[in-house]
């Protein structure tokens, strides 16, 4: 681990002012950042600890939604009775991620900002445009079983590893931020994570020194909520494919549907056209197929991850069949 | 391997043997990290050390004031500065659970947090569970059910189980809890396995670990 100075933030403005300086880095749960610092993938020279800031509450919003402080731990968010009652897909997604020890430490904001688990990003002896812009992408022709099939570029085929963010994408969450001038901003989660394009090192729409303070959830949409995660082990593994589904249906007919996918792209993947194919349609194989076609439009495998294309289709079929009883 | 020799407390032969064991274990557990990456040492830096930080930790009921390089993980603070070597360093990347301790009663991976981040907080390690000569019920149950072979993961398993039983009693759900709205989930084998999935046992003593935890879970607290 490279040497750094450590300071404890006493306000978000203080934290933002320190983070905007070269080498400044915010630490919250630290479960991903310290891992990367040990490997010298991340080499901050000043670490700003925000754990003592009062950003760890879950509150009701006037519109019937929830406001989740950025420091709410993943385990506490998953166990919150309101989340369990109204946002089951979020609770399930959180519980599908990492281990209990990590969820006790990992925060809401940190979960959104976690880095890809691409092997080549982690291995500082290999080229990686995300870690070292311009050095190339070792995953393109390398071992790419866990990599993206949608929204890729010839610079980067990494995936975003979060389960939580996939559920939040289906729930149309919003990310609240503040900068060092104290100016607040609300970023729809659809616009929060970016595709790799030509700048895979820029992963979110956050500006330098801008800090996440909370994530808000609008009132839950009607329908049954499901989170399905397909992975190599029964527990404690990242998703190969995951689906957050919220489907409102009655007697074999779908009224409305929301689908967000993990494990497929550099951000949680959601396709409006796929949801339109399901709306006001019979819940049958033909409908599910047209939705899967829309989700997978433009999908491309890189050898090791070709299996994700049929796996996504089958997982979607299975989830939709489960969630739309006749 | 710590090639920079920044840690003079270890005899080099021991470090080499230990490193082989750790790297081998980690490679078996997870394919996610290349072996070269796992070998990076904790303080592998050639530059001048950063200014030290002072931290007060309440460890197993006793106050300890430490002056540490801010890079020191909680695990290294326990093992290298306080000689509390019960907490083990397995992968050092939060993947194996051997370093599990309790902070304010909640289980965490002590390898993935800095000691300075826990100033003023209480830490419970495996050394703090027994009361005098009386083993903690989970320790006794692990002995009774033979919940280990080599024993390297055991302190992490037991600390994790202490935290897990507390979570379960508070009604926290798990991924396999069928109905999320019902807080009190019965600790079936499937629940125990899922809730303990952050603790890897390379000897695969899992059936006995589950049996030990199940027995301890049924005891009054």
C-alpha cells in the first residue's frame, strides 16, 4: 500500500474540499478501496474518512418514498422493515451481494462507486485502459468469462459488479450529491453510471469533489418484485447475469414491467423497448422472447462470455414465468 | 510475499512458508485475482513513511492506545502490534473470512479496514469470547462437533458465528429467507450456510461447522 495521510472529515463541505485536491480520496466502508490500495490499483495520497458524518439514516420522503443516507450500511438497508415491505427487490439484491461481513461495512454510496472486478483491472502488470488510460485492454482477447456483452467499447469490456445498483435502476432511484460550495444536485440513476466508450476510467457522472449524500427511492411501482442472480457459486460470488424485475400482471396478462440487468454491462442495463414489449401483452413465451430480443439487441460476446447471451434470455424467461402466474 | 522486508518481526523462513500457504489457499478459493496481485505486501512502498496516527481501541474490554502508520489494517494492528494472533490473515482481501472480528458487536473483515478508522470503538476478537476458563458456547460447540481440521479458519468462523447469531436474533433476513416481511427466520441449515458464506474452510469442515452453530443457536443467551 502506498503511503497516505489520513484525515477525518467533520462536514461534507470539508470532505469535498479535501477530495478535490490531487491525490484526495474519500473512504467510507473501504471494502473495495482498501482492497485496491493493497494492490496499488488505487494510490491516494490523502484519505478522507467520512464515516463519522451524520449520513446514515433512512427516512420517509413526503411523496411516500425513502431517502437512504450514503453511509447506511448494506446490511442495515437490506434489513430495514420499510425496504423489506415496499422494495423487496432492493433488499434481495443487497442480500445477494458479497458476504455478511462485507455488507456490515459497505455503504450505499460506496456500493454505487465500487470498481469493476475485471481481472486485468486488478492486475497492475497487465494493460488496462481503465486503470492506465491508453495502455490497452487485456480482456478483449484474454480470459473474459465475466465480462460485458452490452454497451462495450474497443477500449473496455468491464462490467459494473453491484447488485444493489441493478435494483435501484429498476426502482428509478435518484442520487443526491453535494460539492464543496455546498451546491446540491440530483442525478437519476440512469445517468449516474457511464458506458466505457473512449474513457473507461470515467465511470460516473460525478464531478471532482462531488460527494454522494443520499439515494432516494420514489414510491414503489405496482407489481411483484424479484431479484434473480445467476452465479458460479450459490453464495458470495458476483453475478454472471442478474435480473431485477418488477412486473404487474393479472391472470396471465402483463400490465406493466420493469427490468434491469446486472453482469452484462459497464452499468446496470435497462431497455425501455423491452418493457414496452411486455406492457399490455399476454404472459407467454412469445412475449418473453420479444422482450429478450429487445434486451439483447446489439449484444456481442468476446469468446469466454458468449454464454451470457443465451443465459440472459433463459434467465429472463424463468423470471417472467415465475412472476406472472396464470 | 513481502519482498521489501518492512516487517522485521517475522523470521524470513516462516514468512516464506506462510506465504506459500496463503497464496495457495487464496488461489484455490477464488479465481478472481491473479497470483501476482495477491502477493503484494501490506506496506510495500519505497517512499518515506506517512506521519503516524494515534488510535484508541477498546479490545476485548481493555483500552489500548496505539501509534500506527495509517496504512495499518485493523488485522495487522491486532496481530503485529498487540500480539493478538488469534485473528488470522488468510487472503488479506476480504475473501476468506479468517480475519473476522466484531466491531461494536457487528462482524467485519478486519483485513479490509484501517485501525485508525475505529478510534474509540470496541473490538471483540476470538481472545475475548471465553470467560476465564469457560469457553464461549460457540467455542465449546466447535470442539464438541469437530468443526475444523487444520483450525486456521476457526477463529474467524467462530467470531462470524457470534455476529451471525446476533443478526439472526435481531430479525435480519438473508438471501435464502423465504418471506422478507417476516423478520424471525428459523436458522435452518440453509440459513446457516448462506449467512456463513463469508467464511471459507479449506478443509471443508462445513457439515460440522453447521452442526456446531446450530447447537449454539439453540442455547439461551
